[in-house]
């Protein structure tokens, strides 16, 4: 536990930040809540709640409205977030596409653009594509006195989060050592943040998706690779080397093919797109494979069945290791598997401890293919809710 | 983040608890530390440090001593824990043995006893065996005005920690619903705590073993079953259903034998004692199997090789999933495998991302077969360091 600084000034600031954070979180959890309920939930005094909510209303982050409840028509003053108080810009830099969005404070997309960058390499070329989109979103956001809370950016890991630097991600040439965070801050004069793209997917759920009610969730993103983002007690877990939740590198086929990571038979070698196509009997794309399956091609059918078995084992392992409230599946590959999710849920339940069978929840990503970029904006929103004063007044 | 109560009385108490916790933790991490360093490490003012350390010295928990450092012989007043200020009683209730220990505050064993209970069943019979030992330890501790900080108890999970109740652990008849914590508190008039035995093993490392320098560690205990205790950022992680870190139930043999948990090919089915003996070619105990291996029996040799391969895959998966600083291996089975740990480390390193190869650390349990009972005392010590006021005056 961190010490509470007793240098009076710093200390009062610390207490205030902690209490504003508690107030914002309780509003977020309940979507709308009265001051009386807020006192109960936070344990703060009515005086403190009254002061803090007044300040947050003045800042425009939350707003009051009147709710009429029940048959007697009792009127109550409720508090909720004010979505239009701030805008957030989200950037997702992938290996083949970039996506940029402008959202309101609560994750609603106001503007969104996607562009293919498969032919481009390195920060200079790729940021040149991103640049005009970000500028346009920023202009739009600032028009008429609007405010931008920050820029969140999803990129392939690994990275040095403290320094804001990208570290040699596989198949992502030219980015090793690139100071992406500071470059974005410099270009747009806005607070910028970077985050691993599997983690942004998890954060999209944590803040804007099913995480409002689930503090323990695992997001699995399946595409050219397989990644995981793990939220425990509402917080992203990173591990010692920033490699927590490398679910794609658990062994699924003992003595299987060698993986880029050095291990053999990783889930990624058989469960990501390349691995699936390898045993498909000639399909070059997932669409082609699905066509072969529909046409009754036995090798294609067998290939898909295998893929689902691997997914089943992987999910069982994820339950055994992380005991999450929810497993959420997404990524470019997932739409090809999503028809089987009900069957998958059933099979996984049959293979878990009987006393938790009913607590096995497997869901589809809330934001589909935009999961990662929405998560990039959720990074900024999450900072507001955990360190409100630092985020607002830097 | 929790709100800080602004009811003045409750609030000052909360701040004080948080700051004492910070002071105790920094002393624990450094083993001995000067007040000046303490100010730097905690960010607290010299006045606060001076008051809090004075109070802790009066309570007897820490003590001053003089250190002479360097060639110039400069004398400095250092602070460290006072091991004799309190005693802790640890109880480990296993399926075939019970162990009871009396330790000083820093985990040094003063008295220890182990007894076979393989023929006994249920709380009445087993607690009757535990009882005289605990009474003797308590008497010894209290003789001459000594103080006991509490009783920590390791038991097979699952359990309801909030209520202090055991929930139907497999192969542990008669304990379902038993209010163990309250019963121990009643019998011995001391604060009692219960904890899952895989978790106590992890806590033994976290507080008294390698955890002084490793905040992220995974303890794997191998015996009749295989369990895991996961410490992240210095804290035990429990998951949604108290089933976090069920490493024994990750799939190691796809399409393998059905496990008690419902899954197929769990590591426990092939890597725990029963599973190993099943393919040993007739050995009835691990000692017998080891004799067959030494005699060059090919089936026994093949059986051991397989066991080590399964362990290797399991450890690689644990690294991929939890990215810990340390994996620590223990349990009744481990002594039969420990000769191979150097080879195992080498093989695991060859199978992990090159940029983290040097950061793969695999260690043997610090407390051998007493790991779980030492961990039971570490539960109490951990409570002192995280909630000092509640633990001392609660």
C-alpha cells in the first residue's frame, strides 16, 4: 500500500484525487446515481460528496437530471456522466490497417476512419497516413470551444510503457525503439498514451463494454496471431516483462510445430489464421476456407473442427488459470468462428468443476472489428477515472 | 480506488494504518533501513516517520540498532524488525498429515510437530489431534509475558474466506460447510485465519522466502494433486470463484484421461503422484519408482522422462500466462524431480522469447515439506504488514 504523503499540500491533493476517483467510479458503475446512494456506496460524508459533485458539475464532466420513479411519481435528482464534456481521439495502428476514431467521453463514436497500410513500413510512412485523420478529428472536436481529453493509441507489443517507446514487435518493421508517445504528444499538443493492442481490446470491455459489471475478464483476440488482455479486480495485469496473458503461446499440441517464440505447438501455430490455412487443404483465405466448408470439402471441414477443438481447450485452460467472470472473444478471425459460440459454451461447461459450471461466461467482443481502437479511447477514459486530477490538469 | 473517509476520526485512523503499513513494508524489504532512507522510500515527512517509528518501537515490533558502515566507520541508527516481539502459530491440515509450528515474527521456527492423520476423518477427529499441540505452543509463547499475533491455518480449498468456512474439498470428507476459522478463534481465544494450502505455499515465499525481492511469483505444489498460488504485485490473486491459478487443471494431454474436474488430460492426471505411478509399470510408491529407475527399468525410466516433459510444458505455459519473476516448485512430489531442475531450466529457456530468456527463473521451495505450514504463519505476518492497526488492535 502506498504511503499517504503528509506534506499538507501534496497530501490534500492526493486525498482529493482518490475521492474524486471513487465518486467517478461509482457514477460509472451505476450509470446514474443519487447523492444519497453515493454517500452509501463510497462511505464519504454528505459534505464531501456535495463539494466534489459540485466541482465535477462545474467542470462539465457530470451533470444532474431529474428522475421520476415508481407509481407515486417521486422526483429525485440523479447524477450521470456528461458525454459531451470532452472528446477522446483513438488510434489503432495494426500490421495491415490503421483506424482513427473520435468519441465522446463515454465511448460513443462520432467519427471513424480506416485505411489499408499493408504496403507501408515504419513510423514515418504510417504516421503520415494517420496524421491528416487525427488533425481532422482534433479540429472537429475543438470547433466551438470543445475539449479533447487525450489521444489513446493501440499498437502491437512489446513496448516500454514508462518511456512510451515501441520495442521490436514481430512482423512490424522499423518501429524498434520508436518514441511513439512523445511524438504524438509533440505533433498534436495533446496528452498521448500508448498501449498494447490486446490490452486495449480488454480495456474496451472493461470501461465501455461488459466490464461495468465484470471486474475480472479475459479478452482473447484471434487473427494473424493470438493475444490476451487480462483484467483482474478492474485493472490490467502486465506481469514482470509486460508479457502477462500471452494466451497464444500456451502449448496446445505437445511436440507440435516450432513457434516464433521458441516453444513448440503454441495455440497460435494452429489456431491463428496462418496455422488454420496450412491444414485447410489449399484455401488461401478464411473466406475461401469457409466456402470449402459450405461445399462439404472434407479436409476443410476437418480443419474447422480441429480449430474449434483447439479453441475449446484454450478456453478451458484460460478458465483454469485465471478464473475470470467473463471470457470475451474477438479479433479478425472470430467472425468465422462465432456461429459456434453456443456449442462451445456448452462443451466448455461440461469440462469444468460442477460447482462453477453456471458461472462460465463466454461472450463476443462488444465492438467487433473496432474493439482495439475503442479500447485506445478507453485507455484515456480509464486514466480519468483512476487519476482524475492528473488527467484533467496534467 | 477506495474513497478516503472524511469522517475525521475514521479517516485519521485510515491514513495512519496506510502509513504504518508503508513503513513496515519498507523495513521488511530492506531488512534494515535508516530513517533518512525511509523518508526517501515512502515519501513521508521526517515528522511522520519519526512519530510512527517511535510508536512501532514502543510496541516492540521494530527496534533500533547501530550500524558501522564503510572504511570511515560512520555510525548510523538503523531500524529492523524485532523477531521476538510476537509469536505466530501455524497449522497445516493436510489429507494425510497435520503440522503445527510456533514461529517468531519473522518466520523462524521455534517449535514444530507433525502427525499422521491418514486414518482420521472430519473436523472432530482431526482437530482433536491438532488441539494439544496448539495449546502447548500457545502456552510456550505466552510464558513470561509473550504475545501471540494470531493463528494461520492452511487447509485444502475451496473455501469461503469471508465466512471462514470450508467448502467440499475433494478427498477431504466431513469438512463441507465447517466454520473452521470461528472454531479456532473460539478454542484458542486468538485471532485465527484460514487459507487455501496452495496459497499459503505462495505466501511463505512472498513474505519469508524469495518474495522479498520478487513481487510476481507463481508457486506450484505437486503431490497427490497439483495446485498453484499466484502472487501479482505482492498480492495473492483469487479470481472470481476462488479458483485462480488452478495450474493442475490445464490441459497437457489433449484427448487424455478424464479428470475429477470434468476436463480431459489435465496436468494433474499425468503429473501428480497417482498419474505417474499408473504408467510406471507397477511401482506402488514414488520411492519404488525411483528404485526401478536407478535399476535401469525401461518403463520406469520412460515414465520419469514423460513426467519431466509434462512439467516442462506446464512451466512454459505458466510463463506464457502469468509472466512471473519466479516460478517456485514444491510439494511432496518435488524432491523426486529436483535433481533435474538445472536441465529443466535450460530446456524452458530454449523455449521462451529470446528477449526474456535470461529472466526465466525457476527455484525450489524455500521451506521444503514445511512450506505450507510456514505459509500459514505468513498469512498472519502479511496481515500485520498490510493492515497493521486492525491486526494489532482489531
